[in-house]
C-alpha cells in the first residue's frame, strides 16, 4: 500500500493552533528540591554511546508507587540491586536480587514494573538479542512498604523465563506497562536490529501469557537511494492514558543501508503512531483504521511499513533520526512525543550520526492538538549530544523535555506548547548524557525525578544519583 503522512506541512510551524490551549494555569517551572545518591560507585562503561544504568528505553529504571520510590541499577561489582525510599527521604535502602551483569553492553538495562493486582515488583534485565533474567518480589511487597522489610528474601530466584513461559531466544528492550485493571504487560523485541518484531506478554496476578507479536519486519521500503525489505519498529514508548487507550509512537529502522545517502548515518526514518483500545490485542492508525492484530498468524495482519496512515511526521533516513526517544499523554488523553534529528538547514545528508547529531541535532515536540491535528515544534536548545531526550507533562499539561546532561526545557499548555525555553541548564550535575525519568511520580506528587550518572573515564565507577524538581502545584 502507499505510505501516507497525516501531518500536513502547514502544521509543522511552531505556532499555536486555535483551540489547543486548555484553561489557563501556571506555566512550566522547576524548583530543585534535592539530590540523593543511589550508589557512590556504580558501574561505568560507555557502550553504543550510552551507559547501562541510564538508557532512555528503561521503562522503568525509576518508579513511584504507594508513597515510595524505587530504582534499579548495577553496582561496580556488577550486582543488580533495587533501592527504595519514602518520597522525600534523603537515603535509599538497597537489596541485591541475585544477578550479576554478564556483558559490558549498555542495552542490558534493568526495567521494573508493578502488578497492582498482587502488589509485586517485577524486574527484567541483562538482554540484547539473547536470553533475559527475570525476578519478581513476593506478593504485597509494594502494597505494604512500611510493614514488610526490604530484604533479599522478599525476592524470588532469578529466572530465564517468565515463571516458566519461554518467549524468544533473541530478546531485547523490556518495557513494563500497567493496564488500567492492574495487570502488568511486558513489551519487548523479538530478533535483531533491522529485522525484528514487537511483542507483548501479560501477567494477571497468577500467570504470564504470551499475547504474541504485533509488528511486522517484512515489506518493501524505498527511499531516493535504494530499497530495503526488512526492518524493525523502535518504540518511543508504550503507555495507557487515563481512559484506557494504549498509545505507541515509533520509528522504523531498515536493515539495508542502501536506503541512506551515507554509510555513516543511521537507517531510521519517519515518526509513526498507532493505538489500541483493547489492551494491545488490535492496533489502529490515527484515522482509526485497523492496521494490526497481536498474535496474528503469519505476520500478514501485523503493523507493517506498508500500512496506510501510520506516519505522523515524515523524514527520510538521511537525517540521523533517533530511535526510542520519548512519549507521554496529557490529561485529555492526547499523545505527545519527543523526536530528534539533524534538521535540513544543516544539510541533507548526515555522514556520521554521532558527530552530526552532537554538532547539529535538535529535539522536536510532536503532539495531537484539541482539534485532532498534528503539530510539531522545534525545541530551541541544541542537543550537544548524540543521545536522547525524555518527556513529561505536569498536572496543567505543561510539557517538559529532559535533555542530555540533565538540562530541562519547558513549554506551556496555554501557548499550545509553542513557547519552549530552557528552565534548567543542568549545572552542577556533571551528568554523562541520557537520564532516566520517573514517569509515574509526576502525577502522584508533582515532582520531576530523574536518575543520572556522573561522567567518568574508561571503566572507572562513578556516582549514580537522583535529582528532584518541584513542578507547579
């Protein structure tokens, strides 16, 4: 089928469209409230330009539940640990969960999730196109944080399956997401970069069930330079809004480098969007047309690059578009995303994606407005990094972009998110690059929390910390 974009050129301007602003409230602001230390000597090595304790696709490396905050990381001696603190406390209690990091690969992050149906904490870790390690707590541990001690005995034995459910021998990018009913879903990639599929599993408080694959790696994509017949979908996130709709922004990565103007670039192209109203069983494009079924036979009915209406912001593979950036939904359930690439004003062909993104990369805010149209605004802060930016919205729907090095930019809902400006320059943090944001905390107590690691060299361990900022109340 022909590929269509649903973002008109006129909507690319960084101006507010009438009807986009909600009732006037305070604009975006951040007030530092403190920095706590998770680990004075956390493991440090640079791999794929990132750190294993601070990668954008950790969902969640930091989360809040029932008045307590949880963090997961690897120590200098490679032990996987989980920390816990009451909100506002200055110290963390930590426990080892019985696993040690196998490789110096920044993909092998620890992701956490909470199954509200039984109050368990779940961890999936240490995977890059191979097996994974899974650990879960005893039931009720997160429901009674003051009554149940925080000890290793509260966690089960590390497993290579989900309680006996085998998923795939080529597993990457675990992301937990809680359903409105309190079940827990696990999103992951099957197979490898450039030739992989997205899949889901679900935990109901009793057992895990494989829902199956929902994206396709097949079909032909053709650019002005050449064609590719294999790819994978990289998610910018997967999140339920307050009405129970599951949202997913994404970009495609092609297997064949012939689609690029230069072999030093990266084959990512286009920003797409799909949603599900039946807990990830079927998927629809922005117009509401069915484009995929999870677990469908043969892959013919999964979300594919040839499906119509997927692209909400078109971009060819020549601009080093980043994968796995960030998304969030506002109070009305409207989807927002951060994407980043090298704009055309800096040239039409990136030849070294790390150097070019560091020199000329910019982040953009893509969102659906109240009229149902898509808008895009450039955030006027140079990336100065090849790495990713995170996104959160406060209770007034003001938007915050947490850029590399812990810098924070904001835009007001009242302006239609057109007035982006730098709110904090990250001074004093000495952050390496990407940060891990607590996406769950903002709605609970109006605090923006993010985990960051200080710069180091070689494999010298460095401090891992959490910075807190009060948002408008």
